[in-house]
C-alpha cells in the first residue's frame, strides 16, 4: 500500500517542480533554451489575451504591405508579422492591426501595441527608448532621380554632394544624407515619402533618398519616369537593419527574437524576402 | 476750432481782465497721493515676486518635474540645438519680411476694389469678393500644398518653381484675404461726414480717399494689422511641409535624432523674442493715439 502511494506522490512532486520551472513569472533572464515554453501563447503577456496587437503606419507602403491593408498578409512586413505570430502560436485571425505613426514609434510611444513593424532601422539612439528585435532585413539606402533630370548622373558620393537632396523626416535616409553625403545645400525634409516624391516631380529637388525596396516600388509604380541612380551598402550585420519595435523592457522581446531565429534557421525568412523583395538585387552601387 | 489755451479770461465791468484764479491744492493731499502711489508699486512688486516664487516652487516640487526638465528644459541640449535652430530661423524672418510687404499692398488694393462703386468695375469687384471668400475659407496649409506641388508641375514658362517662392505666395494670397477685411472695416469706420466735407472742398473721390479717408483708416487699424503680422511670423513655419528647413523643422530634426524636446523650447523662445518688439510697439502706438485723441486730463 505504501509503495503505491510513494510513486504517485513522487511523480506529482516532480510534475509540480517542472511546472514551476516553466512558469514565466521568473525574475531571472527569460532567455534560457527551455524557455520556448514560456513563449507559448498562453503565457505571453500581450495587451489582450489571445490577441497579438501589431502597429504600423498608414499609408502602409508597398512592397512592405499591399493595398494599405496589413491584414491581407501580402507584402514583406505583413508576411513577416504573420510568420512571427505563427511561431508564437497565434492564428492569422488572432492578429489585430493598429495604426501607429512612424514618428511616434521611433519616439518610443508603443505601449498601446504588443509590437510595431514599420521599416524601422535599429539605431543606438532609438534603442535607448525602445526594445528592438534582431534585424530581419539589411537595409541599403538608394538614391532616386527623374530620368534625364539634374540628379540622374550623380553616381558617386562626390556628385551627390552638389545636389539638392530630400528625404522623410526622422529617417536613417535623412541621417545618411547629413552624415555621409554632407551636401553643400541643406537637405530638404518632408513629412512623408509621398511629399518628397511630389517635390521631385515639381523639380524642386534633384534626388530623394529612401531604402532600396521602397525605391524599387517608387520607380516601378509611383514615378515611372524615375530611375534608381545607385544604392549605398549601408545594410549589413553591423549596418542598417530593420527591427521590430517593442516598448522598453517588454516581456515579449525575447520571444519575438526566438521566433525570428527559428524563421531564419528554417529558411522561412529568406523565402519571404525572396518572394516580396526579389527585384531588389539589380541597382548599381554608388562610388565614392 | 477751440482756443488751445482754454476758455477766454473773464472780464470785469470795465472790460479789464480779472486776475486768474489759481486753485488751492492742499500740500498734505499731495503727500498722501504720492505715498499711496509708492505703496501701490511696492505691493505690486512684492505680489509678483511671491506669485512667481509660489509657481516655481509648486512646479519644482512635483514628482515628475526632474524627468520633464531633462526632456524639455535641458541646458546641454539647449546649447547644442541653439545654432541650428537660429540658422533656420533666418528663413522664417526672410519669408515674413517679404510676405508682409506684399500682403499690405495686395490687401489694400482688394479692399479699395471692394469699396469702389464705379459700374465698370463690377466684374473685378465680384472677383475680389470671390477671392476673399475662397482664401478665407481654405486652410492655409492646403493652399501651400496645392500651389507648391501643383503649379510647378504645370511647367508654366518663366515662373520660378522653388518651394520657398510658392510657400511665400501661398501665405501672401491667404493672408491678404483676411487683412483686406481689416482694411475694409477701417475705411468704413471713418465717419461719412469726412467724405462729405472733402467733397465740399472740391476733392475728387480718389483725392478724398488718398488724403482724408485712408490716413485715418490706416491709423485706426494698426493694432489689428500688427496682430495679423504677429500671426504671420508663426505661420511661416508652414513652409516646412514642402521641404525647406525652417526653425520648427530644425527643432524637430534635433528632437528626432536626440530624443530631447528642448530644441522646441528654443524655437518657441526665439519666436516669442521676434514678436515681442511688435507687441510692445503696438502698445506704445495705441497709448500715443489715445493721448492724442482724448483731452489728456489728469484723473
């Protein structure tokens, strides 16, 4: 009689111990390898239970989203979001989208979403006010000019220095202009990339700087009489990379990192990149 | 045409002037009035000091103040952002200096057109009314976008397409609509007896307007005009949405890179510094006008 009680008691105690170990309420770092259990849907500290709230700007630009509808799953960042959500255990219908403007995302105002994905480059200054996931795309800056226009032949940094350049406010494109190109005329700053494109059309600036995928979309669809003058190799392991933005010290950061790591090692991230950003190989590189 | 030296001296029965009557003022009353004035000044100064001290003390004691002070009132960031914001402010100053002159000219012309009663000017009068209705009803920001991004794409010959040019044009068109109404109000406020008197002297309509009505009208509406001028100084920030880097955009740029909003405080202080001379000048002008028009009696 006693033997049959000891075994179940021991098993129960062991089960309780294991359950206690995998509880997410630990104050130690939650990046232990067996913590994939703590990244399960049931234990994730999302804003609403069983819902993943994701923020992105409106309008949401192609090729990162399609038709300004993040929920249709089309577009590079939409696909990455749904893949990350699947790794975390959320079905597509459990993902809710919220409009968050780019400015407020990089300023750290992301407490009303679980995370934000909006072509946000990881920079040390931004990392002081938000948490970034590991990078999911290496970003090269690209220069766009009108065909036959004043900027079309500026294939070197020296030539770019003489031009009137434009970029969106608060972007690494603008920072690249001001710190790497250092043009002699003040770079013009616009509230959105669309405004910069209007200014290029009106010939008020010679060229605009955006990230390479956006540049391909602009030259293909928005401004067909424009060309990519060249790209700069700003992306790389230590260079410009897009990261998912979470609020500072968010409990979800390590889980999102794990999801991205799983997607990278399984090749899923590369597949998504190839599917939506396949045309981004062909632009020439700017010389010095 | 009253005698500036006061009523004529009274005469006695023989026709010789009586000696003037000098009112007697009690020296004790003079001392009392002076003492009261001194007390009032002391009380106002003490009250101001106490009020400011209490306000500063209250704010500094709030638990969130150190964090707010670091983000909005940080001396290091103040010094660091000052050069770029001041340099960009120069664009604001250039824009409103040019715009203000053009606004005054255009709005006066529109006001005179709207007040004319000459029959052959009817279509121009109707156009002027339409112009005022349209630009007072349209947000200035919209006008800036439409003109700056729209007109250069029409590729009109011999027309500049710079963003600063078209933003200034938008400001001029928008503000002239408002300021023309101010002028119109000033002109119609001049009593019609002035015009009647001018006509009896043989002045034509144009001469009446130029020598009699307009000087009085403009003098009356200087305070509202300076009010609009102060508003224009701030609205030059609208040029930033079409590309040029002016003071507010420079402040925003600094804030985006450094995550500190002290640069906006720098810009705000600079704008206040710009509009203070205008405000004090207006006050002085109004005080001078009041003294001139009233009898100036010491009450």
